C-alpha cells in the first residue's frame, strides 16, 4: 500500500520532486508522532495530502480559466506581455513576479494575463490571472503576479495566455 501511495505522489505534477520529498517526510514524521491512532495508515495520509495538493492546483487552474473567459471579446495579446526574469518570494512564502503589458494600439486597453509558476523540471506549481486596467496607448504598465500559495525551490514564471480588450 505504501508503494501505491508513493506512485500516486510521483504522479502529482504540481508537487515536483522537492514537494513530493517534503510530503513523504511530513507523512513519516506525522505517522511516527501519532502512531496512526485513528486507524489511518501512513499511505492513507500521504494519499490524502497528495489529493489536497492536486485539488488546490486544479482549483487555481479552473479559476484562471474563469477569469480569462470574462474577456470573451478579447484579442490574443501574449506577444504584448512579458514577465520579469526573477521570481521572488514575499513574506508569506508566495512567489511573485513582475508582469509588463505594452499596448501598441491608439487607445487605452485592459489586459488579463495568466501567469504559470513552474519548478525547474517544468512542472506546473500554480497559476494566477493578473488584470492590468487602463494600459495607456503606445505605453507599458506593470503589475505583480502572486502565487495562490507558498511555493518553494527554484520557481520560474511564464505567460501562459494573455488577452486584451
């Protein structure tokens, strides 16, 4: 049963190797402290935690899709948006990165940008949508994308989708 839980943890794309290792260590420590007194085995606990991590990522992805769907009449603007080179961590442990939209049109525009946070292996850790209102004609405007939860390790960011109205 423990082997099955380990395979399920490895299959969690959003956890990545550091997250999976941390999860396994957390389960091992928790099991030794509690002695699994509630009848749950360590693999049951690992499976539950892995499921919660997967659910959080699925929820963030669904929310990003809903926010971008609000821009149904928007035009693809991915080539007009860039993320900063460096992802930093705020005081809550959440990943942050600068997002810049450059408006090439002759009037102010609104942008919705989906930013994906990934680990070194390219596994998706989190996704958010940043809205930039009133980006001036022929000019650029900055915003900050902030992950929904604390992320650890080497985190990168990229623009998954961007639309403008």
